[in-house]
C-alpha cells in the first residue's frame, strides 16, 4: 500500500500499531481483510473509534468492511457519540447491515437508560425485534412492566415475542421475583401457539420449560414439555430425535421418570438415546443417586460404541458425545474408566481434549497420578502444551501454587518443541500471561521475547499481525512498556513487513 494510516515511528514503539502497520502492508485482499478483522476490535476496546473506522475503510471486501463498520458504530453509541455512530452507519453500503447497525445503536441507547431515544430509533426501522426486546428488558428492569409489555406488543415475529417474554422472566428470576417470572413464562407459553414453524415452536417451548424448572414450577414445566412432545411426535425432520431427547430430560428434571422413559422410547437414533442417558446420569448424580448415575452413563457409552459406522447420522455429534462421556466418568470419580474411554475416541482432537479435561478434574481432586497419566497419553506436543496449561490453571484454582508452577514449567518445555509457529506463538503468549499472574516478571518477559522471535518467522502475514495484536492486548491491559530487546524485535518485524 502506498500510504499508511499508522506511522512507522508509532509502529516501532507500540505493539498494536505494529500489528496494524503489518496488516496495512498485506497485498492479498483476503489476507488484509482477515488481519484487519482481528485488529480493529482491539482499537475499539481502546475507544479509538476514528482510527478503527479508518482501518475498516481500507478493506476491499464490502461484506467484511460493512460488518466492521457496524461494530464501530455500535462502539460509538456505547461511549455516547451517537452522532458519529450514525455517520459511520451512512458509510455502510449493504441495506440490511445498515439497518442492523442502526438497531444496535438503539440497543445501546436502551442499555444506557435512554429508552425514549431507543424507541424512536427502533420504530423507524423495518424490523427491530431485537431492539424492542432489549428495550422491554430495560423497562422491566427499571420497574416499568406495563411499558415493557407495550413494547413487546410492537414485536413482529412470534418467536421473537416469545423470546422477549422469556428474557423478562429470566430477569425476574435473577431478582428472586418468582411471581412475576411465572407470569411472564405463562405469556411465553401461550404465545408459542402463534409461532408458524414447528421447529421454532418446540425450541421455544423447551426453553420456556427450562425456565419453569428454574422457577420450581414443576407442574407447569411438565405441561410445557408435554406440549413440545405433542408437536415433536408429528415432526418430519432430522431434528425430531434431538427434540425428543431434550424433552425426555426435561420430564426427568421436572420429577417424572415415567414420562421421561416413555419419551426416550420414541427416540430412534442411538446417538440421541445415548445423549439423553448422559443427561439422565448428570441428573441422578446431582440428586446424590451415584450408582444410578454411573449405571446410566455406562449404558450411554455402550449404546454409543455399539452403533455401526454406516448407521451414524452425525459423526461430529457422536465424537463430541464420546468426549463428554469420558469426561463425565472423571466427574463421577472414575478416572481410570475416563482415561480408558478417552483413548478409544476415534478422532484426535476430541481424544486429546477429553484427556486434557480429565487431567484438570483429577488435579483439582488431588488425583495427581491420574492427571499425569491423562496428559502423558497426549502425543502431540502442541496439544500437550495447552493441556498442561489447563492443568496448571486447575491446580492454581485449587490453591496448589507449587504444583501449578511445576505444570506451567512442564508446559513451557513442550512449547519450545511445537513445530507449527502459530500454535507456538499462542503457547508463548499464554505462558507469559501465566508467569505474570504468578509474579514472575522475568519469565514473563522471556516468554514474550520468545513469542516475538516466533512471530517474525510466521509466514502468513495476517497470522503474524493477529499474533502481535493478541500480545498487544495484554501489554495494554497491564500497562507494560516494551523493553530494549522487544523494541529491537519489533524493528525487525517492521523491516520484514516493508521488504
């Protein structure tokens, strides 16, 4: 690019400016757009809306440009500069995005308590259901329930109206006002009849039922779940089994194991049957029925594993559930069984993620040998690096500082061997943050320097810029200054970008 919005002198002394400078040099339109999509939000976090808007405007792709400008407009409204927000909106090309951005400004006005302005903006939009919902929530929170209901009456789509009632109900639940919460949930349940599409109707009923459970209205919850079951039974959709699975769990949570079992009998896909049984097991464990919980989880695993590959409808869902079952065994104080099942998962990422989660659970319970066995079963150095970081965090949360540092140092040793530079950079960044939290400024600086030496070798310029921006975020938050060695590396990164 011929000209820079970021001066080279500024880039030499500021990490985020360096990231933006590198991004401005990217010749590929897609790469430039990807880099700016990472960098602009960092400037918005600093309230630097002018520069954020200018950087967004350099993007050639109109869709990416418009989406970023929408975020700039929203930020302007959040910090009280509505006039500039609307100027930014005028620069958005696509009509739907322009309207969405305007709606976001209305939402921000409601959040700040300026309900009159929010309503004025929303009422001039062709569709503003999200804004009206947020305005109603604000009115309700301020004690203006009658006005909130009038605002909900302005909502066009039935599913959005139901959602608004549920949001008001959730607000009352959070304040412990069960009577008003139940009143809003009754309205939500009644309004589901207006929803045209069966899938949307069932989803709304399920969420309403969950809120009735939270309000301890078990009878009303059963009624809503039964209404959802009636709709789901006649559904001609691949989502049918998933809905019935969730309804069965809802019945169990509402206290009716008979209705739960009857509904589960209607589920035909083994993955969904297994998923339901996992939900049952969690509910049994929560009630203190530990043997029933383990038995249900074993049954879930048996059904999942017995399914033939050719009968699997959704492989990612099956793998995800397999991982959840392995981790759940660790939660149920069965670490050996958990590790055994995790190692059988037929997909590497899910396999290593499960082992990492199991290790964290074990370390929190002081089952160190099982934690070490779980991390030791992870072959990939990159995956092991981040797994050990997670175990260190778990040990630290448990007040085990010495163990947390030991795992952190072990993670550092593996980070240095990671082949993929983007992953190595991310590891060094996370390690630096952890060392800072332990008060080890020397190790923190060492890791950040190692990160810079890694970033300079990252081939993809958009990845290089994104890594710099992530590092800059921490420096900004902690008010850190670049030291001499780091400034020297920044100069080298800029020189490479200019070449």
